[in-house]
């Protein structure tokens, strides 16, 4: 996170490059023209009293074809839509809201984006500057409220500063570790005339804020030597790899040394999950073979990952016998949760390019024997505990719905809400880079539909599918109105089990089946009729036989669709690592069977199960061997 004090000093010392002679314009014009110069084509927002001078200018900019404003139905939807827009494109997302409740309604979306390192510029209206501090109507200190959940904040005091502030905001949001920048604009500043001088994008210089780009050559050499010696390496890929567009370099490194690759929830899409070196997602609901691989590896190469608790499980047993290389743009993340043997701070793509160059200079890699036994061991685990969608007599399994979506729309952009459906989607979808859009760090229910809205607005000719749950969907269902108004062809698939599914699963496993306030079925709306009320096509499917045709009809429809998939009510999401447990201690694994990897059979000392897994935890009871 950028130091507030550093930036406050820097903004007074920056020397932006002007691109035109001054002209008399309002602060609102300066804002909109500066956004336009920074390539902003879409703004998601909702008007109100304090921001009306800015919306008056939007009216003229829209008429001139310079920008398109998307009217959401709730300000939280604006933040999530801008977030989805940014994740799908890699560009900075922009959203607007008025003062007071309008600004506070953005807070969850701001925290969601900041937690996942998504670049946003958030503009809020504020009461006139001369009444700030008087508890004026709809006055709220949004600068103070959001200070812990943004990368940087501004309150504009002089409209003549607008161009510089916008240029700085875009630079800060997108550079280094991406994040959210808030610009709070009092009503009178938006209406006031000033000598407006445009500032060229990327021209600002902020002393004290200069993210490290290139990795330290000595540390890169150390990393190369560790990789060259490792017999059981594992690449652990996080969302920073997506932000840096470094997926090609990750694949080159993996293939060069034949290193298996696991991704976090944020890192999905950074590595082809159909690739034979992929072991899928790791962590609380990761694959068994990914979690065993991270337990037994002798070298863990963390790339753009932050050792989150949902990934590591019991931290002291996470890759406990492994050397660790940690590559990240943010020095605050390196060593925060796990002290690496080789820390490398820098832009991930640049660091990997440097590392690959050094490997080629030394003539290393391309030795298939180096990791052959390791890969065969992992393949044995994969055979014994594959991810397979279950099939039930007379009931539709939620995993079957995800798999059918994957089969018919393999290259779609997928957004999700949060819960069991999110984990099933992460397990069974194979995504391209930037095609996976999900709230990871904050775990925000209600994220999926507006995020899909943003992605579809950015990419009108791409297929965008939102995988939601019946509880999550109801958090922001009002955005169906936005989909209808703008003709956005988002396809929403509700995995409807009548519960807050993940809450129910935890209550079943850890709270003696006390299902307190987690059942949604008694007051659930008719989702098909709800869609029709918004003028959107609604569909329902509840059988395996009808599922392929239903998905096909949904995808073929020229417009938004809400598909209500009524699935088995008490299905749980497995594998699962309980809180405080090692990643190797997973619940819900299949019964062990004879391995095809050639490993010897052993008896578990705790439960007596005969199994062939060669790592140090029993796949049946999770006890250490």
C-alpha cells in the first residue's frame, strides 16, 4: 500500500507535462476531459445532489460521443461493475456516486477491489466545501471512511488541480501493485470556473513513489540455482501474475524445467488448466493433488501470491520442508506470512523474463529426468483422487451444471458470486487469462452480476456468464434492470439449493447441524417470474436430461438470461481443509483405491486404511504417517 504521507508530499512536488494551453472551464469539465484523455470510455454510476454539476457535464460529453455512462440501480453495483470491467480488460475501471449514502454504498465495492489489487478510480460528490464539517445534508467523510481500504485518496480543493489529480490517480491505481484511488469533489468545485490545463497521461512524477520493476540480479541468480537443483519443485501462481500479464513467462518456466503448477483462486487463468503440468487450484477447496504437492515439494516458487490463509491452511505446515522463492511487486507482501529463502521484488513479468534469460545464459533446463519421479507421483495422486462431478438418481448435481457450462462455453468470461458455487466453478472451469472474475480476498456476495455487467460492457462481442447462488444473487438482483436497459447479453446461472450453501456446509460439519438463519428456500422468489418482471428471459432446469438443451438455449438467446438451476439441496463442496488444519488434512476425499503410479501400499497408523499415497498424511483420516 502506498504511504498516504509520501503521496501527499509528492503531489505538491510533481511536475506534470501539459498538453495544451489553459482554457476557462469548470471543474466538472476538467474532470470529464481528463478522464477522456486517459482513455476512459465507460463510467458506472448513480447521480445525486452533490455530484449534479459533474452529471451535467456528463450529459454534454455523452452527446458528443466522448464517454458512455451506465446507470446502475445501486452504487455498490457501480463499484463491482467497474471492478469487473478492470479485471476483464486490465484497464482502470471508473465509477461515480454522490455524497453521503451514495458514497458509503461504494465502500464494499472499494474494499473488494483493493483486497484483490484491482485498479479503480472512484469519484464521489461531496457537499460544498464551505459547509464541510457542519453536518450538512448528506455530508459524510468518505475520505476518512475509506482511508484503510484504498491505495490513495484526494479531496479536490481547487478545480485547477483537477487534471493533475486525475493523472496522478490513474498512475497510482495502475502502477506497482494495482489498487483503488478515491477522488472526492465538493459540489462547488465541480461548478467553479478555473484555468484548465490538460495533463498528459503518464507524465506525472511522484517523488517517494517509484515501484521497483527489475529484480535484483543476485537474487535472480540464487533463484536459478535453487530451481536447477530442485527435484520436487512447485510453481504457486497468484493474482499478481494476471495483473502483470505474465502467463506466457510462467508457462515457459514451467515447461523448461517441467515444474507442476498450482494456482490460487485469484490466479486462475494464469496457467492453462488443461496443460499436463497443471494441478489446479490449491487451498481450502483445492484439488487433493495440489494440496499434497505443496505439502511434499522441496522448492516452492511463489509468483504474485500472498500466502493467504485460505491457501496455506495451517501456516507452519505449508510447504514446511521446502525452500521458498517469492516474487512480488509489493515489498510489503514478501516475508509477511512466510519468510522466503530468496525474495525478489519487482514486476512479475520483468522478473520472469530476467530469470529465463539467466537460465538460457547458463544453459540450464530441458532435463526431463530432473522432475520425472515427482510428476509421476503427482499423476498417481491425480488418478486416485480426481475431481469428478457426481451423479445422483433423480437429482441434478450442482457440479454437473458447471461442467455443462464449461463444455458448451469453454472460452467465456466467467464471473461468480461467493459460496459453494464459487468453489465448484473454480474446481471445474478451465479459464483463459482474465476470463475468471471472482471476489477472492473479501469474499463479497452480490459481486457476480454487476461484475459480469462491467465485463460485458467492456467486451460486447464476448460471451459473459455469471455463476451465482440463490442467496448471493439476491444481494444485487436489482441490476437486472441495468442489464435490460443496456441490452447486455449476460447469462446468469443460479445454482439454487435453497441455502446459503457454504454457511450450511460449515454448520453441518462444525456446528452440530445447527442450521441457524442459513435456509433461503422458505422465502425464495420465483426467479423465472422475477426475470420476466424485468423484461429478461427466465428459465428453469431441474433434471440432468434437460440440462444440455437448457444451457444451449440460454447461450443462443440474444439478450440477458436468468437460468434457475434447481440442484441437490445438501450437496457439499469437497475436498475441504478445515480451519487451522494442514492442507494435507482434507475432508471428503474418495475412498483410496489401488494407485497406477507404482507406489507401495502402506497401512495408516491411525485409521488402519491401506493406501498407496507416498506423501506423509493419510488421505482417509488426514493423520500424519
